[in-house]
């Protein structure tokens, strides 16, 4: 398998803090990687640096052998589907949220059908009726499942999942793990949930 992402001794600093220091990791295509460690250790910072939202003080990140920089980061982001911890992102209905995400230029070529939408909604134990509900009225767990549904519908080359099951019970967590581990995409997961540790993943302890 070809290497898709390579973290080469990267360091990220914020004023007097260094949440990520000399971090190196090689990730191959279709590999599933769990990044864990105590709160505040720099896990989410690592994802933000990967997406180019915060600068790297030292080292470099490579995508398929090419160093990521300000000139090519947009090209890289188009190949990423990201689930963050913040779910308060929209004020309209679930239907409008999904259509909004797929109206972006980078997503317009992705085939979206009602059958696919309802497949993943039902997979995560959501009824078809939620499609017409106002997104802000949903519970945190429902919002998280909507975001997971959208991520899977986007079907990008790389999934970045930041605490994707924090509001889900054991059954829904297992369904989430199964959905992402059985596909052919590259998946990076940040999680405190020990359920992920039960599966055959590359495990990286960000100490």
C-alpha cells in the first residue's frame, strides 16, 4: 500500500505551549489509525495542523509524498471528510443541512440520493422523519449521528474523526466503528472511548 500521509517530526506551538512536539507517523492508504491520550495533549491540534488551520513550527506533513503548504492545502482538503467535536453548525432542517453541504463546489460531483441518505440515517437508528426536523432541536447524540451520516455520504479519500462517538451509547458506538473500519478509506480517529481499542487498529498514544 502507498503511503498517503506522513507526519515528519512536526512541532506545533502556541505562545508558551507546545501541544505537539516532534511527532512522526506514517499512514498508508486504507489504514485505520486510532490516536489517543489524555485531554489537552494535542490530539485535536494535530488534526487542525493537518488541515492547515494552524501553522506548523517545525517539521512537515506530506500527502502522497508532497509537502503540504499554503499553495496545495485546498487541493488536499477536498479529499478530506472531517467530523469535529462541535456540532452546533446549522439552523435549518436536516434536509437543508445535507443539501447545503453537497452544494459546495468540492462536493457537487458526489452522487447523493434519498436512498443513500435514508440508508445511513436508518443505520444510525434515526427515522426518516428526522430529515424534516430542525437541526438545532435535535439532541447532541442525534446531531452527532447526522454528522456521521454526512461524512459517510461524502465518501472522501480520508476521514478525520475527532471524538465521533462521545455522545453515543455502546450499541451506536459499535455501529459507528463498524461503518468506518469496514470501508476502503483511510481513517484517523481521535477518541477517549475504549471501544475503539477493542478493534484491530494502528494505535498511537500521543503522550
